[in-house]
C-alpha cells in the first residue's frame, strides 16, 4: 500500500478536539497538574494510535509525530519558538558557525494584526535585517520590508521555518520574492535573488576626519569581541577622541558575544540580566574590572528598526548607564532568549524561548524596543512616492546603469539621475542619487566603510560631537 502524507494541520485539529473534550469532562475540574498531564498524554497517545490504525491511507508514524510537534510550538503564539525538521536543525548549525547558503536575510513572522479598518491583516514575513555583502543586501532589500510572496506563494499561510527553507537552495539558483515596502499594497515589487554561500561579517571600522572613530558592528558572532578589540587598538594608535558605534540593521547574535563586547566599555556593574520562571535561567551578567574605552570618551550609538536582540542589549546598557547617547530610530524589540535542543530518538529538534532579557534598569524591551535619545531619520515616503519607488525598483534601471558603469563619473551620474527625475519626479534628486550611490557601493569589492554625504544619521552624530546639538532631520 502506498504511504501518503496527511496535513499536519488536520492532525493538530484532531488533537485539539480531543483535548477540549477531555478538559470539559467533570473529572477535569478536580485534576491536579500532574494528573492532568498524564491524562492528556494518554489522549495524545490514543489519537496517535487511532489515526495510525484507522486513517483511510497508510500513514508514516513520523509524519503524524512531526505534525503534532509543529502544532505544539505554534500553539505558543511565539514566532521565535518552533519545531525544526532535520534539514532546518542542520541549517541552524550553519548559521551559528557563521556560514550558510541562502540569500542573506534575517526574517521574522509577523503576528496577525489589525488594519485601520479593524480587520485582520495578513501575517506576512518581515525582514529584520539584510546581511551585508549578500544577494539580498545588494538587491536593496531593507529592514522593515515585508516578504509577501516567495516564488508566487503567499507567506501568510506559511510558518517561519517553511519560508526559510524556500529561500535556501543550491548556490547559483534563483528565487523570486515579492517585497512590500510601506503600508500600501501599491508598494509591492518582485526581486529575483541569486542564492550564494553566505558568510556572516561581523565588524568594520574606520577613522572619520577630526578624531572620530567609527565602529560598525554588523552582527554579534563568536568573533565579534576580538574584532572590536582590534578596532579599539587601531583607534588608540590613531589617537581617537570620540567614538560612534553603528548598530543599525544589526539583527543580534550571541549573548556571550555582546556581553564580552560591552565589557570593554564598563569597569563593573550589570550589563544585562535574564529572567525566567525557571531559577536556573535567571542570570545576571556583569562587567569585569578594566576597560579598553576610557570612561571619559564620548560615545554615540546609532540604532534603527533593524537593531534587534543582542544589539539592543548593547544599546540598552549604554543608555541605562549613561555611557553614551543613542541616535536614530526605535529598535526592533526582540528581548527574548532561545535555546536549541535536539529531539531524543528522533531527527530534528526545536527552538524554545526560555527567558527574557532585561536592561540594567530592569526594563524588558520585548515587543517594545528601545527609543533613541535623539530621533534622526530619513523623511517618510508618501504613498505616491512609495508607488513610484516600487516602479523604479521593478524597472531595474539603477542596477543596469551600475552594471554598465561600475565606477560612474559625476557627469554620467548627473545625466542618469536627470533622466530618472523626468520619469519619477516625486522621488526627488537626493533620493535618486542616494539609491545610485548605494547600488554602486553594494557592488564594490571594498566599499567605503561609511558615507558622510548621504548617511543623514551618521552626519548628525558627527555634527553633535562638534557642536553639541542635533538639528531637525531634513
């Protein structure tokens, strides 16, 4: 007899029905927690056996078990907790090692939200941040973009790990994603991405004229602390007098890595704490004696909506302990800590939220984020501008121009921007020039570490150092 798969949603539905019937029985009222668990485990085994023995087609017991596992974690309503199939579990190890195959995106599954009219909005996948120097980064995908389709299939009905699997594939193969930028569905456009071997970068640094050191932490990996030490040593040799730490579009990373990095800035005291209903998960991480960055040295930290998890830990301790000032926009708000476990006697594993982290002042930012001390951001696009931007991106005119002119002269750029202005007048010259500059930089072997001409937030941070104030964003 041919073995067929059955939808795990059907299995989960049957399980839930049996659980409800069991819980409504009079005996359930008097159950202790332990006896309730024993009864429910009996029901689970009963349903498993009944489906296995009576479904119209023969069913592989592993298929039933996998469906039940998925349903358990989905019932938590936590996008960061999930069952991981064999391939997903193996792939997670690749990410931890700092290298994996894909398009270069950190994503999160949106929970269902209400629209302006009060109706449920689709639960699309949100881009937390693109990874620098990857296909998604070079294609111009940004933090906050929504992935509404992958190869024409809506992400509304997919769990996060299913989307991850669809984005991965053989190196050199292409996957097309439909991006929505802004609240309007009119801001949608297709982006073809060529999969590549993704190597996760961690730190870049450079000196800005005038004694300002610029440190960009792209992600907190196990190599980050040592790279930050290298950067600070270089800054010290060049006699830096102030420091900008750029955490924009930093999706987070390892807790130990951010604690060790923050320890370079503090001589003692709390960096972060984690709290859980399990005593073993309640931990306080404190700085050790000695600092690399003098306590008198002024610091500005740059954040945005792509700054998440470990980067929020760093921003939180800097803000709470008055060690520096935060510039930019509110962070993402991912303040939970997950652990990954393998399944005994089975393939795959799971990822489960075990605790939440708290800043030194005792505040959790989970689903809230950290507000900057000084909000500086690019002006929001109007609906008409967003529609024009979508048309421009879909037209692929800027990538083609850069492909034909990898290092365009000013005269070439000016003529090209003038043609774009005639077709997309609502975007304005500055937006168009910044898009061209970004496209050029994304395709350079060694792009500039910073851009003082078009990076408004960085420019305002440097101005703050020199003038002690920040102007309105323009």
